[in-house]
C-alpha cells in the first residue's frame, strides 16, 4: 500500500468515527488518534453508569510498509482500567494485528478495543452489584442471628463442652485449696461463712463470755457426793 491507500483507509475511519477521530500528522508516516470509550451500562437507579465507564485514547502510527507490517498503537489518557485489564487489552490488540497483516486493520482494531472496554465496564457493574448484595445478605444474616440465636452445631457444642470442663476443673481446684470447715474459727468467721445456726452461735458466745469461779474446784476432797440410795 502507498500513501494514497493509507489516506483512503483514514478517510473511511473519519466517516465511521467523526467525533472520535483526530489527525496528528497528515504527512507520511500518518498519525492520528481515536478517542474510544465503553457504551453506557444499563443499571438500576441506585447505580451511576459513569462509575463504570472505561475509556482511552488510541494513538495510531502507520509505519512504512503498512499493512504488511503492523500498525503502532499506544494507549494514553486511560480511565477506569487497571493494569490487568490493560494487559488483556494489549494481548487482544496484538492478536488483531497478527490476524490482519496485509489488510487494512485499523477498523478491526478499534472494534476490538471498544468490545473490550464494554466487557470491562459490564464486569465492573456486575461486581458492584454482587458486592452490594453480599453486604446486604450478611447484614440480614447477622440480624437473623440476633433474633433466633446462633444455630448449635457439633463443632460449636464440642468447643463449648471443652471450655465448660476447663472452667469446672479450675473451680474444683479452687475449692480444694480452701481451709476445712472444721478448722478453728472465731464466732464471727463462722457467722460470715454461714456454717452455723444463729441461735447456736448466740449460745456459744454467751457461754464463752460467762465468768467462772475457779475456787469452787480447788478442794476436790471436800466435795461430797450424795447417794440417793
């Protein structure tokens, strides 16, 4: 193809993309750009279609020998595309160039780019919808658990049983280490422990406080026991 063939292809592109096409150099090697973006996604009013729009500018250069050699394409002003998506787009571009060597390839390349942008845009919307549904579902499940409680499973029961047994062992060891009830305690300590009857405690305290005349027991020999018989 000569320069005229290149110009003929460019003229066709201008008629297909009147607002997207922009000449950079009208002399050989011809350079031009196409501003390409995804179609507006169809979504519920809760979603903003502009959040999922993908766009870029494809910079084309028709090298000497084109189309027997591939066109040079560089992407600039990329919007809403991550590195992985750009890698996918570049692979699609390389495949298109290889498949169309020897033929006019700008239009199939532009079509391929637009299709990829549409696909990326739809996937972004679908992901957003799925995430919102997931969050809503988790919130509903959490609210349901508050209402009916957590369902008991074999695993949750065994975990509870293990914790309960450990707690009881600790409690038993603590009780075993406490002093025996039979240990010598004051009346106040017995009362605080709740181990004695209040009436009995009052009697014991009264007996403890009663004065005793020890002289009555000094002369045991003078003690005469009466024999009723």
